[in-house]
C-alpha cells in the first residue's frame, strides 16, 4: 500500500514562492475561488492556499484549508502537473465537502 502523506515539500510555504505565482501565474476563476497556476521544474506540483479574512471564523477557514489539502493529497490527477498552484478562496465560497471541492477544481481545470 502506498503512502498517502502530503509532505511539506509539496506545499508552497515561503512568501516569495506565493509572490512568484501571483506575478507570473495564469488565473482560472471559479465560483468562490480562483486557481493561479505557474509551471515549475521540480517534477511534481506544489499547493498553496490563500483564504480571504472576510470569510469569518477561524474554524471555518481552517476546515476549508483541510478540505483543499485533502483534495490535493488524494486527487492530484485533478490538478495541473508540474506546477505551483495557489488556490485563493473568496468570501462567497460555498462547499459542503471533499467531493464538492473535487468537482469544483476538475470543472475549472477542464475549462482551461
């Protein structure tokens, strides 16, 4: 059985990494969120999450982050390959669970 961990090397963690994606990445706008995609030479994709503070409640924001990380960990095939990806969540985000996050991401990436 393979490992289902999400190592820290698969996450964007530094401010300059986010800035690079924001400046040079391609933006895909969805319903309540956007994906900003910038190619990398690492051989794997990395994910960063940015949630607007107007989305009230730290518990709610943390749940959304967990759902997005879990979606990325389990369904990497939905996300662009060999890219740095920043998912920005706006205050009008509506999602009830993991399957809905997967559907939203796959629908947006397919439109690309």
